[in-house]
C-alpha cells in the first residue's frame, strides 16, 4: 500500500448521518498519511456510513456496500469500513457474510475511528460497538461537505419516544443532549468560517435538553444562537407537534433569523392509527396546532411526512389522511408506505396491509401532494423574495441556484437565478416560472452578508 492513503467517505441517509460522516472525515484527515477523495474508485480505503431506517434505505445501503466490496475484490480498494445505522443493526450478518469488509463499526464509535482505521491498516478485522449514538463536542474535528455558507448543527442524539414502527432508538440510544454552551461554541466557529445558515438537527428537536435541564430547552438554545452576528438564517428540523409550545411559536414569529419553516412529521391524522403508532398525540391536536401556527404566522411554510399502509389502516382512515392533506395544503410532504421492520412492535401487529394496497395509497398521496405544491408555488410568482445563493447551477452553468427561506438545502426545491452573485450572498429575486418545486427568476437586489470563508473546521 502506498505511503499516502486516499480515503473516500460515502454518506447515506439523513443530515444527522452526514454530520457523523463529516466528523469521520475531520478526524481521519488529521492522520498524516491520509488524503481525502470524493471518488471511491480513486481511493485506497472507503468508509460507507449507512442508513437502516426503512426498507428503501436498507436497500441502498446493501447496494453501496456490495458495490464497494466488488471494488475491493478487483483490487481497486485495499480496505473497506462500514459504519452507521445499518451497520449497527446488522453487524453480525455483515461480518459473517461479506468477507471483503474489514471493519463494521456502530453509531457510537465515531470518536474511535482513528484507532479502528489503524487496526484495519494492520490487517486486523474489527467489529466495534462500544455505545449507541455519537454526540460531538465543539472541538471535534469536522470537514463540511455542504456548501461553505451552510452547515448542519446536531444538538442531540437518540430518542426517548417509542414509536411502534421506528427502530432508531435501538440503533442510536436514548436522548442525549449537548450543553447549550458547547453548541453555541460550535455555531460561533462555523460562523467564523463563513457559515450563514445553521440547520438544527436532532432525532426530535423539540425534546432537546430534557435530559440535561429537566425540561425541553430548544427555545433557550435558539435565543443564544440568534445572537451570533454572522448567522443569517436558522432552520430547525424534526419538530414534534405535541411538544411545540407557545414559547417556541412566539420565538418563531418574532425572531427574523429563524426561518418560518415548520418541519412537522405528523405521520397520520387518524387518532386510532396515531395511537397504534405510539405517537402520543391525536388528530384533533395536530389540526389545532397547525392551525394555530398558520393563524399566528400566515407566511409559514410547512413540511411533513406521513406513513400510509400502517397495520390496520382502513380505507376510510386512508381517505381521511388524503382529505387532510388536501385541506391543509402542506408545502412539502414526504409520502412513505409503511416499512415492516423486524425488532419493532408494529412488525408483529395483526392486519398487515398488502404491498399492492400500500403502493396504491402511497402513489395517490404523492400525486396529490405534487398538485398541491404546484398550485401553492404558482401563487408565489411575481412576488419579490430573498434567495440565498448556493452556487453555479449543475444543470445550467449559465445560471446560479439558491433557495428561499422556504426551501431546505438538498430536500426541497431550488431557485434558478439569472444575474451576478456569489455563494453565500442573499439577493432579492422575482420568481417568473415554477416547475413543481423549483423556480426561475432574476436578481433585482443584493444584500451584503459578508465574506464566505473556507469550509474546514480544524481540531484545536
């Protein structure tokens, strides 16, 4: 093996997983003989950080692992490391069935990756699962893979809820929150390195701090983060409707830096199905909470996720969910057919829905949501809107692309812009056309946001 090792880190799944991958990269880049590459086919060592939440994610993880295993078999790769939720869940099977894997490491072993890496290079086969869920600190090495003006900020790990369809608490452990001072310290470091947009992550952000401070403390944290001068936008993911209290609502309403973007995974609107899911809320309570937010913040943008085909879901309950989506008009919605996951209470429930019925229901809801989004987006045409420029469009190098406060990076739509601006700048754009979730428009005004710096946060 050459003295200078090329390492490729492949990250699958959610933003929380991406943060872990960025820490893997930061820690391993500190090794004197390691150089990072984005291309596994150029690498000596590949680390794939997997997702194991639902069937589709598991399939992607398996396909990626097998593809990299073939590269190792052919001699392109020298070493293969598998980490993340899928690795935590199927660690024994992976070690037993795929000989090309050199290490399988769990969700809590990010900080140990340098030691594991060295053991692998010494031709030792490693299985490491010391704990569940990795909680970084402000000075944990990290290399951002997002555009240099935005970053994910993980504030907690794990979850104490026991939703009957969800395997995540078994893979990531119970709720573990970071201290407010530590999160603020990392946010300040990100801002000093040019980050303008913070994207706040946890398994359930509205529960942040309950384990440390005896009560949910997201509002207390946000009041500190909005004080950071160079941060322009703060976006929060994975809010739980039942935990979103009046204090948070007023903070959203009154604080200009907080994007009026409400990511509420409601999962269903039938109280009976919600009870079977273990969601600890009811359909009327969800309706009331969403209506209250829309009354207080008319410009609010809503993203949700829903599960159809849950065991025992009747056709009437499916139609009730469909009607609610049509009535409330979410801006964005992830539509998922129920994935039967071994190890969860729902796996053994009676009245499992046939796959063809789940597929039909999923398709109906997805088609409906596409129509709703198109109608809502047409109403935004011709109205000036602030757009954060992400860079040159990969689809058309003659255009720039960016996002409004209503569009989360790499999840929602984009705004394709004609004009002159730099990544990290906020410009005023007049949207002229919309294509499903995307817009085109022209820049009419710029807002100075300071200089964008490089995106590497070094270990202190």
